[in-house]
C-alpha cells in the first residue's frame, strides 16, 4: 500500500467505556472540503490555539497549503470518523529548511474529541513518519496557556524511538 493511501484504524476511548473507530491517513488534496468543514466546526478557541491567533474563513490558498503536501518535508495526517466521513483531527509537521533533521509540528482536534486520545494517536503516527524521513527533532510553537498541547508533547516523546 502506498503512503498516500495508507490508512490505519485506531480505537479511541470516548468515555464511559465506549470506544469509536477512527481512520488515520495522510491528507490528500481532495480533503479541502473535509478540512474546511472540520475547521468551521472547531471552536474559536481551538482555531486560535492552533493558528496562534484569531482566524476567519480559510482561503483557497490556505486550504491548498494545508492539503497539498509532499509527504516528506511537509506531512499532514487526518483522523476521520468512518461513519460520517467527518474530520476529527489533523497533525502535521513542516521540516526546517536550514536544519533538515528538525521539523515544527502542529495538532488540532475537534472539540468533541479532545481528551480521548486522538491527538496522541495522531502525534505518535506523525513522529513515526518524521523518523522515516530522517527527522529526529520535533518542535512546537504554542501559546503558554495551551495546557492540552503541553500535556500531549511529553507523552508522545516518551513513546517514540
């Protein structure tokens, strides 16, 4: 199976012992409507935390940048709920142009799915992809009060390598 079509199913605990299956796969150019819908369904706070400031509707140019990636220097993975086809989360890295073994990461999870392991699962798979591409150092630029992301990073780092 090629990277562009590789899909992994994961179980996510959604509370009270319930689980849901999510598909996690590399983002594709055809995911523009999925990403637009996902971002529109996300709270202002989640979008603010992901993009480090307020953000209105996403332009076609921004959606192209976020979905048309080369899967080497710029990778993005999406979590999709198979039953609805709706986006649940996105994690990405962009390789540093000067320090080729380093990349900046970003993660955003739909508010209803936060705290259920989706971000961890995405970041774990993203770190694996990064290692495959020779990236050994991941960095994240985040707001100081973004406790969810701060908690997510140490747990993913300790599970890697």
